[in-house]
């Protein structure tokens, strides 16, 4: 089939390979507009001196200002610096919040001697709840699903009293639970209300 | 369109797209975008089956092997993702904003006419006028790659004439919540 004619069989236009920043994910030329410009530059300088010069040499800097007025350029630089500070503060706060957030494991009595176990708060540690539910279901050979609690937050509900085993799995960092710190686990028991309403 | 969009809460389901539907999407894309079959075949081979990811507010994202390729709002035009436009920058008509407008776009603002008609900006010449309601790739002064995608809210000649108000409604841009979605 091939090589007898000069005509290529495909006219397809090959894709352009854009180099994206490893820090902010933007194409390199847009790092200056992101919220991590200083880190972006440091990382590029380490990895590729030539590319760094292409974007950040005196010459390149003078050229890129384009039709922007000096005041506007100053404003932009201030804006970028402020964005960076803000992003760092946000990351700090997010980390603090993460470290302080709790994973609640609750043993709930549904009927006499019939229990379910709810696990709440795993998402703060970047756990995919659906995957975690599946992992619990397989491990305990029982039903487990992601549901919303009365507060509207997602939690995993497992059939049966498996709270002690869940704690153990988190301590051992099994599967998708590997990044959940065991110090953040709280165990709670919810008794069936007498009399009911 | 993708402000405060999070796959964990805003995706309602994933289904694979029937062959007949794929055929009609393919022909729509070939007529809506400036692309030929062979080039389209490169990132969406005929034998591969698309996944439709249904999202809130009637947004449909179409993905292949988890990678979002294009999306649609209600039954409006098909938009490529910005990453796809980076690979194939010619598939949508292009406009350019001046450097001053970049940071507003990256904050999610719609693009006002003056940012497009100034010296740093670009609109096509009258004979290639872009009609109102057309998806466009938004490039930026001094930059090689597109910074966002939008839809024209008036004809480009009208943008020149009126030179105020919103010329292009921003649909997606670098760093928005769709950009953050690498795989679905
Ligand atoms: Zn960067």
C-alpha cells in the first residue's frame, strides 16, 4: 500500500507541543500572570537556562511590555506580587485547616443489635469518597455508599459495626486511605433514642 | 462558565456516547470548526468512543480516555478545551486582547471592545468579519498561545464601530476550574 505514490495518505496537521509550567500549569509565557511567579521563575531557571533567558532576560522583559503604559506595567507587577502573597496565605490556611480537620467514625445503632458505621471527613485529606466506599465494601464484604448527612456533607455509610476495623485501616494507611493521619480520627457512638418520635 | 466548578459536586454522570450520536457530533464539529477529518482523527480516532460527562447547568463535557476534549452548553456550539486549542490553534477564529486586558480576563471578566480595538488588540479585517454568536479563541498581545475562549456578543465590525460594552463573553480561560480538570 505504501511508498508507491508520492502523495501522503494523511494531510493531518501535527499538534503544537506547548511547554507548560510545572508550578502554575500555565504556558510558560503566562507565569507572570499567575499567583506563583517567583516560584515559577526559580523552577524554570533550575531546569532550563535557555528558556529562562528567552522569557526573563532584560531584553525580553523590555520587549514584552508592548503597548502597555509604564503605570499599567507597574500596576501589573504590584498586582502579581499581591496575588502571590495572597496565594501563599491561602495555601498556609488550607494546610492548617487540613491538619486540624477531623475524621469522625460513628457507630450508629439502627435497631437492636443492628449497626451502621459512618465515616465523615475523609475528603479533607484528598480521599476519593466513592473509591474509599468501594474499598470498605470489598474489605468487609458488606454494603457501603456515599451519602449526604443531614448537614448536607458527604459521608460514607457502611453496613454493620466495623468502626474498630475502619480505625485500623486508617492507621495502616490501606489503599486510598494512605494520607489520612491517625491522630485526626475521632470515634463516636450514637445510641438509638428510647421511645422515638 | 466554569467558575466554582468542581468535578466532585458538579458532575451528575458519565455515559458512553452512542455511535450514531458520535457521528452527528463529528459532522457538527467538522462544520463548526476549521479542521479537516485527518487532523480531527489524530485526537479523536473514529474507532474510539467518547464519554459524555454531564455537568450542572446543562454543560456537557466530552472526554476521551478521561481527557476533556470539547464541551457544549445546552445544545449550543461545540467549544474545544483550551488545551486542545493550544495544540491546534487554528480551529476557531482568533481575536486578540491587549496586554492591559489580560489580567481582567484571567480574573474571569468578559472582554470589553476597547481591549480588542486598541493597538495591542486584533480583530479580523472587514472581509473576514466574525458574526455575533461565534466561538472564538482569545489570544493576547505579546503572547504566542491562546489565553482563553469566548463567544462574540456582536459582529466584529460592530465592536469597532461602537467600541464600548462587552464584545466577547468569556467562556473558559487559563486557570479557571475547567483548566484545573486534567482528567474526568
Ligand atoms: Zn508558572
